[in-house]
C-alpha cells in the first residue's frame, strides 16, 4: 500500500535530481566556425521628392515609397495660419490718405499698429484679408513708444487673432518674417511677406528694438514680425536709411514684451 509519506519521499527525490542536473551543468563548449557570408543587401534608399505639409513640416518621399516627416518647419506652412490676422489701415488725414499695416490681437477687433500710422487721423478704414472694409477708431496712441491700438467698428467677436510670443522666442540669427502692406493703395491685394533674420537686439536713439534685415518698406509700419512658431515677436516700425549713405538691411521692430505690456494696459478682457 502506497502511503502519503512514500509519495512525498518520491517527489522529494525527483526534485533533488532535477536540481542536481540543472546546477551541475558543464561549461559551455567552444564557439563553432563562422558561417558563410550571406548575399549582398539591397541597394541604398534615396530621396525622390520633398513637400511641405499643412503643419509646415518638410516631408520627404523615399525611393521605396515611404515618407518621412522631417519635422522641419517652413514659413510656407506658417503663412496660411497667420495671414488672416494682418490688415491694411487707410487713414484719412488733412491733404490725403496715409496707409499702414496692423495686426488683430483680440477677437473683438482690437488691432495693434504704430502711432505714426494713425497720427492726425480724421477717419480710418481697415481692409481685411477677404477684402471686407470696416471703419475703425483709435483707442489709444503713444508717440513716444510709437504704439497705437485701434478698434474695428463691429459687434463681431470672431476676428482671427495673431498669437503673441515673448522675448524668449527671439534669438539673434533666428529666421523671421514680416507681413504687411507696403505701398498701401499703390499695391492693393494680398499682404506682402518678406523674410530675414534677427540681426541684433539693441537700443537705438534711447529706445529698445529688434534689429532685422527683413525688408520693412513704407506701408509695412505697424504690421507683424513673426517666427517659425507662428507667433508675433514685434511690430515693424521703420528702416534706417541715413541721407547720402548706402545703408541696407537695417530695419527695426518694437519688441513684443513692450507691445504685450501696452496691450494689457489698454485692452480690457
């Protein structure tokens, strides 16, 4: 008769045997000879095409049909996202019409521009991207800072708004683009975009500016300087063109930190 004690003894002996077999394994044998070399791999894969997607990224097409999102932003992808926030400002003054640019910074139709754009305004008309013309009034203007805010005469609360950056977004050597309406009524139609870099951050005539080689022509004043992030970093004001001197590519924009403080003080929620 097999008792439970005998069964337990047999199981214990089996476990001991397994342990000895596992624990007493011999050393590993020497490695065998290398196998024959395999066939040559396929020829290299090349780039057959490149395009910019809706996010502004560079997308590469490979010879094997695959695509790679290189994640490199391009202004070609940023422009469609920001263009609707730039406006042309036509100012009726004594003796004619002056024109400049502005940027919508609030859905209720508040627009930043330069003070010199709206100085002496008897009336103001603003042209949107779609060609709509809306009257506007001056909310505040500061000649010392050359900043002004105007408000569209409208009850709409869905105007496209330009995101504001910070000076942390501004690096010397960084690619930037200016948008505005050079020439005003002499060059009607869509906004103009010019590109360059941040040349320096400096004080000029006692005022802090972002210096850029991005072209700022008459009519661009009051517009928008922005980076590949699609954020506004300054308001283009003017270029330095001393009389009888061949200066090129020295243009100035009011830094975004100064603009943001001005907006916060004069545009209430």
